[in-house]
């Protein structure tokens, strides 16, 4: 008889084991579903979801007529994934050749960054090169989109605009001063990626990128160009060390042009000396010399120390003040204030200056903004130096009267001349285009300002500034020739700064320009010879560009009348020739 | 009461679930479309920037002046060439 074996016990045991096992699994699944969902989903998403940064455009910098001066455009950078690249060493020579680097360089670069997930190998490459690299189709080589800043006007606006570093952060000039304004806020979005890191689908936008705001400068690119061209030519002609020129709009105080030599190309900044980056018109100070004399006269007129007709004896051309001797080029004899300005007599101005209360001249100069920031907000702008009169000796009153013992920037000097151009009112200067005109501040009376402007006109018509004359316009201005400080103290005999500060048209000035040429080395060094011609050449073009009508048309008319008579006598139809 | 309410609710659930799927799908589609448009916008923006740059580079005053003087033989009119009209 076959013993009937009963496996009931065993069966029950196995079944219950399965049931318990299944129950455990279900319970675990429910537990995970209920309590750990977020964590686990997150882990899952990590395998395929990526957050990608969306770069934001930096704002464009333009001139006052919206001509671009700094523009950001996207460029490609070549990056590598070291872990992948090490598996295809056979392709390295091809990659190195395409990028123009040696095999060792590439090898060293990758070997030292093995633990990194992704590194940029060559940044901001030209589009053709990027295409060539991608055609090689090497595993582990990728392109990354970045933005590069271009400066279409190049060296002409280099100092004002400044530049950014490779990561688009402002480094110099306006790019630095208005970095916050120009900078965009980068956004991000979530995407689904496959195993090789290619984007399969855009899921959602996390944060939209906010592009930076644009900025319009007060610069007029056309005038800037003319000023740059003429300054460069003058600095070369006179073999000068450096030079600056500032052009101001008298009605708004806006800077229409600010140029310097030496300059640099902001698009290619390799092999550059730091000195080339300085916006000398705003950051470098010099003693203003004779260009201060008009303010001394204005101060004397205001206080009643002299009148327009007061005659001053400047003979014999020298004057002792304390232990110092003040000299003129010639003995000019008896001069009135107009004569002192147009001949630029040091003796005459010294006599006037020491007759003034110390506080008077100081108050005038401080009110004009010397020794204080102009408020342009430019990084590294110099404030210059104007010592308080409490610390003065007699000689200081005299030296200050002809522009020594204080230091100014070209921009400060130009902004001080606003007082003569605007009938005694000065305006804050601005490097950005102003939405509306600022209200001015009175620093001298209308009549003094107009009187001195007449003297400045005489200085150009028949005095030291003759080379600043422009046919068709009345020009007012003052030359300056300043001895530079010697290294061992005192003044150097053979090193000068040549200056000219002027305005046009003198009947109702629209433009002010200050030209500064540092150490002309070709023999000529007087402001009237070196700096004044630059003023004339720039203003001739600027008046044409801005359509400023001539205020002295007499010299222009005779030809006109002759021409018209010619037409009549020839009995031609009244057609103007082309 | 429940005999009417139950199927009604079930029906509503079915309808809303279908509607959810539909809107989900539509929102996906629209997002993709938005992305495509944004990409086009960006591409056009880039293109515009490049064109602006190109224009500015070609229109550099130095270049224009040089071309006008050498290639086109132009000169600045002198004072005697200007006729002033007065009234």
C-alpha cells in the first residue's frame, strides 16, 4: 500500500510564507508611496531632469543719437567633458590642431582637470572655428553659448565706454560705473535630457532671463570722432606724451566728446600698458595756468577792485612778490583788463590778484567746482586740488591768480568755462544723455560774465589765441602754457602743458572745448601754437555737424555778392549752380 | 436619490479626468510652441545685434571719411564754396 503522504502542513507553510511576503511588499509599496514619494520622485527626476541657465543679454551702450558703442552678441566657447575625452585619446591631435594649441598643452589641460564634469577649453571662438571643431565630432567636446561684448567705435570711444571682462562684468569706464544698470539677470528652465546630455524636451521655465537695460551716453559719436582724429594728429605732430580734449554742450552741460591720447582698441586688449586705459580728461590733473586768468578778472570785476577801463602798469615786465619774481614774455606797458587777458600778462594779473581779498578768488574758484568732483560718476575721476585760503601766503594769492598752485582736470576746466558761456550760470556736467535740462547755479553776475567773454573774444581776435579763429564765427577763448613740475621740486624749464579753453559762437555760445597737450616736444609749446589749432579744426566740423549758424557772416558775404553779380551780368537764368 | 447621484458623479469624474488630460496635453503643446517662439525671438535678437554691429563697423567715421576722400574723390567745401542766403 502506498502510503498517502500528506503535505498539507508544508503547503500551508509555503502559502502563508508567500502571503506574508506579498503583504510585506504591498505594505512597503504603500509605505513608500505614502511617505517617501517626494524624495523618490526627486531621485528619479535627477536622472533625466536638468536645470539649464539662460544667459541674459547685457544692455547696449549707445551715443546720444542711439548709435551703438557697446553691443553684446552671442559667441560659442569650446568645452570638454574630461571623463569622456580621455576615452578617445586618438582624436586629441585633431582637436589640438583645430584649436591651434600643441598636443602637450591639450593633454596637460585635460589631465589636470580629470575630476571636473565640464570645463571650458577655448572661450569666445569665431563661428567658423566653432563649426570646424563640431565637424570633428569628438565624443566629449561641446559648444557652450556665451556672450561677447563688441565696441564698434573702437579706440575713438574706448576711454568713455570702458570695457568688460570675459564674463561680461564691467571693468572700466561707463561699463563699470553703470554695471548694475546694464547687467541682466540670467534665468533658468527645466529640460529633459537623454543619456548623452542632449535636451529632449523643454519642461517648464523656472525664471525668465531679464535682459539688462540700455544706456544712452551724452557723447555725440560724430563730434567724438572729429575730436579724436584732430587730437591724435596734434599729439603725433608735436610728439607729445599725451593729450585730452573735452567738448561740452553749454545748454545742458552734457559731454559731447571726451577723447584722449594714447588710446587703445577695446576689442583687442592684448599687450597693453595700464596707462592707456586712463580717461585722462577726467582722471589726470594739471595746473591750469593762464586759463584761470579770466576767473581772476571776473572775481576782480565782481568785487569792484577794477573796472573795465582800469589801466594797470605791467612794466617793466617783471614783478617781485616776496622771494619770487613773476615774468612776462615782453614789457607790455600800460594795459587794461582786456589787454591783460589777450596778452596773457602775468604781471598784470598778479597785481590784480594781490589786490583781492584771499577769500574772494577762492570763493569764485570753489564755486566753479575746482577741487570737487564734477558729479559725472566716472570711476577714478580726480577732484583736483584747491587749497583753502586760510592756509595761503601772499604769493599764493598771486600764483593762484595765474593758475598755479591748484590742479584741475580737463573736464573741470571745461565745466568752469560754462560760467562765461551761460552768462554766469554753471551746470552739472553729465556723461549720460539727460532727459531734461538741469537748473543752473549762478557763480557770477550776468554783466561780469559777458564782459569777460568779450575779453576772451579779444584774446582770439588779436591776442595769443589767434590760431583758434574760425571763418564765419566769433570765437572766445584763452590759451595756457604751463611749466610742468620737475621731479626734484620746483618747475621744469623745458617741459610744458599746452592748453586752450574756448567757446563758440561767442555771441551766444553753444559749445565749449578744452584741449590739453602734455609735453609737446617739437619746439613749439605755447598753448596758442599747439592747442588752439586743434580747437579750431574740431569746432569747424562740430559747428557744421550741429548746424550752428555762423554769427560773423561778414567775411563770408563778399564772395556771395560777387557771385550773385556775376550771375546777373552774365544774364543767366536765376539758377544756383550745383 | 443615490441611484441618480452615483452615476452622475462617476460621469463627472470621467469627464473631468478627460478634461485634465486634454488641458495637460494642450499646455505641453503650448509650452513647446512658446519655447520655439522664444528661440526665434532670441535668434532674431542676436541677428539684430550682429547687423547693428556690422552697420556700425561699416559706418565707422574713419572708414567713411577715407572712402569718400580716396575712392570718391570728395573734399570738404571751402569757405569760398559756400553760398550764404540771407534775408
